[in-house]
């Protein structure tokens, strides 16, 4: 599975918030540690933050384009918050990302931060560019508030990176725990769930009709067309 990690801001014309803490420093500390943990867990990781950009808009365009061009399965943007509040929250690009978002925000809250929940872009606030323009499931993590004394006393980059990693892995395990399905598979309940997601007749039998629907889905999403529903196909169905 391919995960694009975006370390927010960190460019001369795209600086993060700075108060008690410095967002640019904090997201680098957390993002780099997160990438190491994800790679150690067997995920392919691409860091998508650009080395240079002519404007904030250009910076955002580059981040989303790199993730899209790489055909990432998951986009994770690391940020810190500001504005007088406290706690942690996760923004999601669509409802498909809610499960992972909830796992991540709960994991960070387990460090002692106030849980501000999962927020859906376009509904709970203005849309965020990288969530709107990435084609895969995308989450944006607001780890804590750089202008909150209470949050900054709790902040530790190693612990926060671990919490985000733990939330992502817990969320993705929903996919990785799915059995591989193919013609003749006996996992009746899983086949029924698959059929409902594919929008075909639900009978729990992986026969010619289900294989055809799986092949059509694979062809439409640009993945290997073999009619076998393994981790890659489950990921496309459950996260896209």
C-alpha cells in the first residue's frame, strides 16, 4: 500500500503558525518520524512536500499532484493548529476517510489532548485544497495548538508520530484483514458485502457475475484486472 506523507508549510512563502510552538518545526519533527515508522511497517511512502514553490497556491498544487501522479492509496498531511483553541482534530476529504480519521484522532487524544473529532471538508468548514484535489482517500491531521500552553506541555514529536502511525495502521487493518475473494470463495458474508459495494445482486456466491463486476471495477480504477479481490482491490473499494 502506498502512502503519501505531506509535511505542511515549511517554505519561505508558505510558513506555518508560530507562537509558543513553531508549526514548521513541529510538523517536520512529526512527519519525518511518521514516515520512518510507516516504512518499517512495510508501506511504500512518498514525501510530497516540494523543495520550492513560487506561491502558497503552487505549493499546494505540487503536493496534491505528486500524490496523484504516484497513485497513492492514502494521503496524510501533517499540520498544527492555532487560533486560541486546544486539542487535536482530523479533517477528511470524504466520508471514505472517516474510519481512518477517527482512529488517528482518537490515538492522538490518548496522549492527553482534547479530542475535537473528525471534520468533513466542505461541511464542517471551508474546503482544504489538498483534500479537494487528491484523488485518493486523504486526511489532514491538526496535531495540537501551537498557541495553547496546555497542548505544548503535552507535545512530544516521538509520541505524536507514534500515535498517528498507530491510528493509520489500525484504520488500514480494516482492509488488510479482508480475505482475498475469487470465484468459488466460501466467505459468504464477505462476498455479500463485496456484492453490495459493487452494486450487484447480493447472494453470497462469488460466481461469474461477481467476477465480471470485480473485473469492471478494476478496469475503471486502473488496477490489475484479474477478477480477484485482494488487498489492492479492497483498498480501492473501501477507501476511494
